[in-house]
C-alpha cells in the first residue's frame, strides 16, 4: 500500500495565474510573468518562505472558469526581473490542490484551496506494465525530435515512482496544454499512467506529420540558404492540406500594371513570365529581389510614350537665336532637320557631333535644341567611362546590376524620343572590362538602334526616335568607326565681337540676377567688357569671361551692403576695371618696334583659339649643328629639318652661303618654352626665318604667316584660319600670308578681320619671301622676280593667283 500526501499548513495561499504553461509537482519550471499581482504574490511568498498556488488560465478564459479545477501548490525558488514590467519565476511544485475560491486584494490575490490525501492499492505489477508501455512510446521521441536531451532520457528511465514518473513524462514530452491539464487534473498516478499512452500516441502522430513536413522542406531547399526555411515549410503545409496557391497582393498588383501598361507584345509576355516566376520565389530571397527590380525597371520605361515635335522653323529659330549668339552652323543644321521633318515625318534622326574648344557652348546648345523641338532633354556624361557595361548595362544576375546609361537616360526622360546629349564622347577610355566606344556603335547607328538590347533589360528597345547629339573637344581620340556614324559640326572659337554680344545679352543679365543685383545697381561698359576679353581672359569660349563678370558682381554686392548710400549705381569702365579685377592677367602680344633679322611672326591654333607664335633663329660659326628649343613636338621638328633643306636648295638664288650647313650652327627657338607646341603649319615661318637670319634680311614686323611647306617648297593648306587671323588682327598685323588653297576659308573669318587685314595667297615659298623679307634689289630683280605676281584686289570667291592680296 502506498500513500501520496503532503501536509499543507495553510489553506489560503497567494494566487499566481499563469498562461499556457502547466506546473507539475516536484518538477522545477521557469515561467515568465508580467502580471503585477502575480509578481507581488511571488515576492511575498519568497520573503515569508511560504508557498503559492499556481493555476493555468488558457487564453480566452476568465478566472471564474478555473474555479473547481486543479492547480499546484509550489515553492518559489528564484525571481529574476528580466525588465521593469516582467520577471522570470522558478517554481517547484509541491502537490496538487483544488481551487475553491479567490479573494481579491490590492497587492495580490489569495486562493482558497483544498489538498486531497489519496490512498491507492497497487501490488507493483500493474504499474510496472503501464510504465513499460509508456517507456516504449517515449523511445520514439528522440527519433523525431532533434537534439533530444540525454539527461531527460536518463531521468525518465531511473524514475520508479508511478506518481513522479507520470508527472515527469507529462511535463517533458506532452506538448499540448489541454493534454497536460488532463493529466494534472488526475490525482491517481495509475490513472495517469493509463492516460499517458493515449495522449502520447496522438501527439506522436502530430510529430510524425511534422517530421514528414520537415523532410519535404529539406528536400525542397537542398541548394538554397536556410533563410528559406519558414516559407518553404508553409508551402509544404499548404500542399499537404490541398490548398491552391494564390498570388499575393503584390503579384496581383504587378499583373494589373502589366495589363494596364501600353507594352509591345514581346515585353508583355516576358514580364508576365517574370511575375509568375516571382510568385514562386520566397519573398526575402535574393532571386525575388532581382526579379522585382527587373519588373519595376521595365514597367517604368516609356516603351511607346512620345512627345510631339514642334516643327515650326520660325519658332525654333527664335528660340535658338534667343539662347545663343553666333554658332550659325549648328543652328542651320537643326533648322534643316526640322524642315525635312515637316516633309518626311518618318525620317530617322541623325546623330550630330559638336566639336570645339571648352566653353564655346556645346552642352548648352543641346538644351536649347531640345527646347526648340519641345523634346525632353537628358544629358549622359561619358567622360572617364571605361566599362562597356556602363553603356549596355549589367546582366541582372550580378549583385547590384542596373541598366546602362542609355536606358537609364530614357527612363529619366520618361519618353522614348528624347534628345540625349552624349557629353564628352572624346573622353571615353577602355580597360579589361571592354571598350565603351564599341558599345556605342549600335546606339549611334540608325539602322541598328531600333532594336537596342540592354544587358539588364534583355528586351529590344527602339532608340531610332531619339535625337542624339554628341560633344567633343577633339576628334583625335574618337575611334574611326564611331566617328563615321556621326555628322561632325565644328564649333569655332568666339571672336571678340561675339563675346561682347554674349556678355551683354546673356552673361551679365544672368550674373546680375544670380547676385541679387539689377541694372540700376551695376552697369558694365562695352569698353570694360572688351578689356576683360583682351587682358583678363584667353579662351575660345566664354567661361572665364563669365567668372570675371561674376567677380565684378561680388565686389559690387559687397560695396552696396557696406555703403548703400555711396554705391547707388556703379559703372565699370576700362579705366576703372583694375579696381574690380586687379592688375591685368594677360600681357598682350605686341609687334616688334623694328624689322628684325631672324624673327618672323607665325600663327598657331590652340585650345584657347588663335595665337601669335614668333619664330627666332640665330646662326653662329660651327659645324652645321641645328638646335631646336621651345618644347617642340615631332611634327614641328620635322618641319624644321624640311625648312633647312629648302633653304640649302635655294641658297645661291637668295644670296646665302651654299656651305652654311657646314660652317654654321643654327639655333631655332619658339618662345614660351613651357607650352608644348606641335603641328606642321609653322613650315613657311621656319623657312622665312632661316632665310632672314642666314641672308641677314630683316623680316617685316607687321606681317604674319601660316602654312605647311613641302620638301619642294609648295605651301600646303592648314586649318584654324579663323582663329589664327583673329589673333593676328588683335596683335596689329596688317597682312597675313596663307596657302592659296585656304582662299575658300576667308569668308568664314570674322568681319572685323576681313575689313582690316589683307590676306596674301601663296602657292610656293617664293611667293612669301619677297613680301615678308626686305631683300636687296639686285637679288629681288635677278633671282626672285619671276615668282612675284603683282598684287590684285578681289574676294575669296574669285579665281585668285598666287601672291594675290584679298582685302
């Protein structure tokens, strides 16, 4: 006969109501509680070394629902406050007790309980048989539960008491709260042993189904990350229940967007497939993020959205003239495009490349063209781009992949026919990742770009309606196949007259507004503007001119703020310009005061426009060495050697010692030695300077010349005549010797140059010698007279002979 009893001194104990956790006698249990009364009850029992009464209250029930149920008298072993509002309580059950009534108090509630003293008869055989049945079922748990506790297995096997054994099994391997409460409500340990196999078998069935789900889940995500686990488990559960998967709200939204969008059939089909693929991916997976980004990008592209061109030539001309002074070639080309578009609306847009020095308005004219056509404008900066993927995009399988710059520009514009400005196309580079200029071949080919495929989009996009305008400072670095796809328009440097007009009409109003000034506050005289152009800036464009005007505006703004009464209206003139900009930054090139031997005025073309380039030659007794200085390039050095050969061949006719190349050392120098110089156009200048020095013939100080020379003495045409002639005019030159074949370029020079400078057309070096050097009459008459043709007056369009002067 066995006795199961505990002597309880008090019948009224502090009440602790717990959630879905069930406490069993003699089993230590950790419980987290947040009820202030329950925490206070535990602390009171802990301080008085007494017990509490713990009862389980399932969710949705009230305290009155558990009166009459069985709870546990427990000892509070430890209290740990995990936060100010909650605590973790360690309870050790003492015995079962019936919950009779509750007495509510301010601090904590009290429970009236009744402890039962249970007696039962058992010969030990029946309880042992039931125990073995339970142990057989218990052995199934370690197979189904990963990392099952070895200590628990040992404790279960070593426990012989039916009461302790049944409570240990109930607290450790019975998971459902209602099953635990069924066992807790049973006082008889033999009855509990009878109930355990039934409850354990029902829960083993659930564990078996969970094990199948886990197995299927592991098979489904063998090659995926563990992050997929929960969603894959949910998918298997749905599959086991026979539920059909439905698109979630996001998938349905994508499908609706695809249906509503005006898309080509191929694009619609592709996006639909990608959306279905997305619906089968875990939400948080990398693949789903890639697909989501791809669909979003494709839906944002304006596949068929276009703007309507403004085809009014007069309106476009008005806008272009209002925005820019000069650059007539560009304006004419755009107006021609609009005129053709009127007659043939389906004509494909051509690609234009604007080439010119920095600051001449290449980028700004692009925005004006877009405004005149009423097209969207987007600029693509190509300077320093070295990866082919920057143009074509990255394949979407790569981390951080994105469309290329062309598709990104289309997306930014929001229409499929914007004006795209390819800025600094000559600054493209290449490396091991590919050549971006080769990727542009398809973009800029009207016959191919109608089905341009970006690596990210992987769908054909029609670029044939886009108007591409490229800008470059030089054509030398642009690959020939790419250059062949573009119509090149050269933007010349601005003359002083054009810069004056730009400053008055655009720069000064712009800077006055930017600095909070008005015309009443500041007036810049024309003489001051011209002085800034000549003495403070040296450039082909107007960027530095704009900076100097901004500097004046800043100083005027300061004067107005500091002395508002004295600075009512300020006028800047050439005479007081130094007060605002300081001393002049550029020393103007001046003509020599006298005609010198061995010094001849040449002309050069630079990034800043034209420049006067003097050539200095001296000779001295020696062994025929030729010294070249002035930071010269290979082409210019070759021109010097050609010049020496030409002079040797004509030495006797020109009254020069035929053996000068043996008896004299020659030093040729180009001033401003820190500035690199190269090019063939100084050929005639070198020949003239050598003849002047070796024959001791003074060179006229008021003339200048330019032209390449062949070994036979023929004068070959050159480029940059407009800029070179402007430099000569500003220096005070009255006559310029140019190649005869450059006569067609005279009409393109500035009107001020044509009105004040004479152009002498030359076919051979002999045409230059007599007019540029002061040669004794005997040599002129006997040797050079055959090559001198009388000066005639005429225009560049007339059939002019060598030596003719165009006034």
